[in-house]
């Protein structure tokens, strides 16, 4: 697992160093799709009460801007496996007292919620079975420290065959829905209707 994470960290470190704190710096095509993903993930959050949230694979902390626009009271913790991402996020959001950033795969303390955007997409040269194991380990991790629920997205196995890339992982949404339903909560939602070649799963405890 450490070798797998090291490869992914190098991949994203290269992106942020090449493109800086913008969507391409975390390997997204543009801001519009990024915001659309955030809108799906944040459906797991409570808009009417204060909450704490861990952003797993936070990149330069772009989710923080979305949260500030749509939620009144929250504490944000971003974690990432890339030193360069944490450095960029810390500098960009130095003025935000309710936000902090840590290097790693999980926060130093539990939070109400956890969200993960895009961390299950780039498998590089890993096999599907290796990557599936990584996904399951990460979900178990999120379940352990997020006391009220978590959300994540994946590229979908229902993508057009001629557009699928060998270095990306396309997950079966039904399999992951079933996994979350059996292991983590009876209250699970699968969102696959927002116009991108991906899906989002919300787990509410």
C-alpha cells in the first residue's frame, strides 16, 4: 500500500508543480466539473447545523471555497499524501481560522463527516484488484473516523468504452453501493445522474 500511495503522491505532486492551485493542478479539466462534483459530495453534509469535515485527498483545498459559499458554520480539515499539495493549501488558505491541513491519509482526530473527490480515479499501472483493495481500505478508514457519514466519487464502469483509459479505474457503482449498504449503514445513496462519467455515493450513519 505504501508503494501504491507513493506513486500516486508523485503523480499529483507533478500536477500541482506544473499547474499550480487550479483545477488542472489536481488533474481536473476545469472548474465547472469540479464544482458539480462538490455539490454531489456535499449532499451528505447538514446545511442547518455546525459540523466538522475531513477532505480526504484535499489537494490545494478547493472544496473549502465551495463550503464557505454554501454552509454557515463548519470546521474543515484537509489531508493529502502529497507534501506539495499540503504546502499549496496551507499558503492559499492561511487566513481561514476554521481550516487546517495535515499530511497523511486520515485526520489526527475524528470529524463528523468525510468526503473524498477523485482519489479513486488514477490507478496508473496498478491492477484492478490492487486498486479495489485500496478503495476498500480507504472506505474502511473513512468509516472509522467520520462519526456521522462520508461521501466519495469514482469514475463509472458505465463509461463509453472508446473513452476509457488504461491508467484510470472505472468502478462498478452497484458493487460499491452494495459494499457500503452491507458494511457501513442502511442509509446509503447512489447518485449517477449529474452528467459526468462518474458516480457519487453518500453514506449517512
